[in-house]
């Protein structure tokens, strides 16, 4: 007997049939009761030891997976588009603030996460969590995620180098005063041959820090209802000021090359001497900047107007429950266990400097101890003082495009300052900023109209 495709193919077919029969008769593996996706390896390592206790207490199984942030967002988008009942859709998801906006494009009723307003109210968490921190995870009043953090911002600076230059940064309460102090610092060190000693870290063509300043003023490029605020006069005012920080004769800034290692090398060598610092950044500063321990200090952010917040917020993470979850009550309990239980809080404290979003947890002694790295300042106490003042940051499906529009306006402003550095008319600069921002707003509005659901 012969097989017309040859013996090798026959053997492969037999193996495939046998393997298929084995799979067919093998008992199905039990699907985990809950599946959680996270995007940060540090979160995975913090949560992994907490899972067995939860499984024992609730007689369930939990599958914890870590994916890169972008891969997680792409896969989840595909699963949401395939329908609520797709078995591969996780029950809970941790989402980074820069990626959540894409999931808020549909109407509220069609978003793939479950609204959590009622659960937050029933648990009392809506009163214990800083209210403005729900903003990034909300659309039109519906909250779709519980915040992992607050990320208030301060200024961290090389106190030894500013002191030597005769500059007391703590007296700079406004951004113009801060700029003047940085100019004095620059001139002092340039006169002594340090031409690459920069007073402040700011990028020249990325609007990330510009948006941090705008948030201090209560301005989001877009709110959760899709309203655009690029034409607010304060945006042009802030843009014109920022451009003079990073370009022209009044430049006092520089940007480090990519990576925390390169950044801390610049700080250690005295090339970058102050920088905006959310709480998560402190972890890396202390880890990689041991050489300047004791020389660093913290202070609130300067403001433009008395009504501005002396802080801002940068970055963030939420955890949400998907509509595919068949046991949302159990999922909610897992979320509370990982984020707000005593073991969960201990894991957070051991791995980072990140302040929890629940105000009652700030009484822990760890948040009130002097920190030798900052000259025995009580660093966490400053973050606690500023945390209730963090502005609301909204994230929408068009937020990334708004950032690109702001980037373009910033490039135009900095190029203008460079071209007119010797005869700069600040009023004319601000007027041009208004024109560029109006163009950006019109372009953004057209794009958003094209993307809307009917």
C-alpha cells in the first residue's frame, strides 16, 4: 500500500490525528475566575505575592498577566471591538493615562469598561479619594477606573549649586520670579566657565511640560465633553513665556538625553539643576542619584496667578472592570485588595515613593519621616500637602492629537524667539501665539468632527 503524497507526509498526518485525539479526550483546563492585565513589570511583581491570599479568602483563581503598555492597549481595543462576551477579554485591566483616551471615543454607553460611580459611592471611596483624580478615567461624569495614584508635582533642585550662586529658589513664588532666579544662576556659572550648567530641565519642542504648567492654571486642551480650550488667552500667555525659557537670550534650560541614567548623570554632574518632579520620579532619582544625596531639596511649583495650583500632575494609572467580566463583585474585591488593603499598601511602600490616592492612608509614619536624601526634608509631607490641590486632568480620544498641535505651536514659538532674540517684542510674540493656537484649535476641531460617532 502506498500513499500518493509520500511517507513523510503520511507520518505527519498520523501524528496530527493522534495529537488531536489526545486533546479531544483531555479534560478542559479550568478557566481562572478572574484575569487581570497589567502593563508595568513593577506592578506585576508587587501584585503577584498578594494573589494567593486573595484566592484562599475567596476560594477562586486569579490569572495575572503583564503586557507592554502599547500591546495591552492594542489587544484590548481589538477584543472590545469583537464584542462584550469574548472569552479572551480580561476581567480587570490596569491602564496607563496616555493610552486610556482611545477607549473613550465611543458614546458612554458603548465604552468597554463598566461605570464605577455606584461602587465608589457604596464603598465610600468617592469621599476618601482626591476627587480631581477621577477626571482622567471619566467621560461625561461616568467614572470607568479607580486611580492607583495622584502624582502631584514639585520642583526638585540642587540646593548646593543654587546656594553657591547666591540664589534662594524658595523665594521664587511665581514663574517669572523663578525665571529671574534661573537667569541669575546662569549668569553666575557662565562667568565661571560653566556654560553647560543649566538651571532648569525643559524640552524645546515637546509640550509635555507646557501642559503641566497649563494644568496648574486649570486648563486642559480638551475636557471630557470634547470642548477645546487652546484659544483660552492664558494658553497663549503660557506658551509665550515657556518659549522664552527654552530659547533666545533668556534661555535657562536644557533637556537630557533619553533615559533615567543619562538624566541622573546630568544632575550629578551639575548640568541640570532643577526639574519638575512627580512622586514616581523620586524613586528613580534616589535609586540612580546616590552621588548627590543630601544636596537635593524640594519646593512647591511656582505659579502664574494667585489662583493657580502650586502643583500639577504628571502620569497615572487606573484599574477598571471590563463589561466582559462575569463576576464584577469579585473583581471589585480584587481591585480593593491590590490597591487599598494593608498588604497592598505595604507592597507599594516597599517598591516606590508613590503616594496612594486615599487621604486616610497618608497618616502612615513612612510618609512623615525625614528624608536624608533631601537634607532631612520631609519629602512625602510636601507631596501630601500638595496632593489635594492637584488639578483635574482630562483624557479623551483626541488628547494625543491635541498634544501634537501644541507641539507644533511650541516649535513655531521657539523658532520665533530664536529669530528675534535681539529685538524680541513679547506682546508681538504672544499675539502670534494666539494666531498659531487658533489654527491648531480649528484643525483639532475638524479632526474631532470626523472621528465622532453618529
